[in-house]
C-alpha cells in the first residue's frame, strides 16, 4: 500500500486517478485531481519510492487558475492518465475545458515532466496533443476528447482518446464522426534518448560470480545455457532482479550467462 501525502490525490472514488511505473525505475507515479471533491482543485502528479512505498513529492500539472467545479468558476478538468519511460520522464494526459463559459466541449490536454528522484521539472507546457481540437473558443468546430490513455518510450509518446473528430486529421474541417470514436496520435518525445543498455561486469568472489550492470538499465533475470543458441536458457534467478547478483559457481558449471528481461 502506498503512503498518501495529505492534500495530494486519490481522496475520492479514484475513477479519474491513474498510476504507472517502469520496470527499470525505482519510482511509482500517480496523477489525478487534487482534491477530487468539488471546489478549488488542480491536476496533480505525485511520486513514490517503489521499494519503501513512501511518498516523495508532488507537483501541479495544470496551468492557469484552479478548476472551481460547482463553485462558479470557469476552468474544468477531469480524468487523468499517466505513463513514464525508463529515464523517469512522465506524461500526464487529462480532460480540460479552459473556460466552460466559452468552450462547449472537453479537450485532451497533456504535459511532460522529468523526475530526478526529489522533484519534477516540466519539459513542456500544458498543450493539446491532438491537431483536431477547439483551440479557438470563438470559432468552435465541435471537436471533443475524453477518457484519455497514454504510453511512452524514451523517443515517442502515444496518446489515445475517444471523442468526436472529422477523421481526416484536418483541424479546419467540420466534425463528421460519431461520438466516442477512438483516435490516437504519436508525438516526438521532447527530450528523446535511447533505451538504457546494460553494461555487464563479472568478477569472481570466492566461490561466487558477481554480476553487475548500470542501474538505469533496470531489472533482469540471469539465465544460463550450455550454448549461445536461441533456446535452452534456464533462469538462475527467480524473476527480474536488481544489480548486483551473486551466482554460485557450482550451480552453473561450465555455462554461458546472459541477462534477460522477463515480462
């Protein structure tokens, strides 16, 4: 169970709150409205330590004035989703109506952050990832986006939603699809990097072999085999483990070792 920081997220039904992590990361990220009840609220992003489950920090994702649902305000936001990559960059997506007195429909908003273990740093401002959106409240085309999902690698970000679109990718055309039509977009990562590759070091310590690799490459299962062929690899460790790993020489004999990530 994650420890909860008072005043952060997940104080209501939690149907608009989501969590994520990466197998190569030591952190868990969560996004949602804070607070979820009516009143002054923002879209919040939080981080926890995956080993201790302790809360680390949070930051406000949404820009502009707070959402004041049911209190006479104009800004309206809801339904967060979140994804992260191997380098602890985090994308938060959510429904946003910047001014509910001018904007007739919800749009999909997104923002990307970097987490360094203690704090979040924004890599982008709040933005609309879909070309088809009602960016001009005085000339509404009728686009709508809701129920967003997101996935990302260190190079690309995929954002999905259901809504009403024109099915041509042209923001100047009129809406033609039925409501709740599925749509996705793929955008470039604002700070693209290659996936971390493990650099393996093996040393002997008494009757054991000590295997170690760079921690940012993540968790792996150590496997052994009598050949370097594609088949016949046997797990030496029980599932994916962190570096370093001590392997008794007597348990492997004259065999090859490799790191393999099991999903």
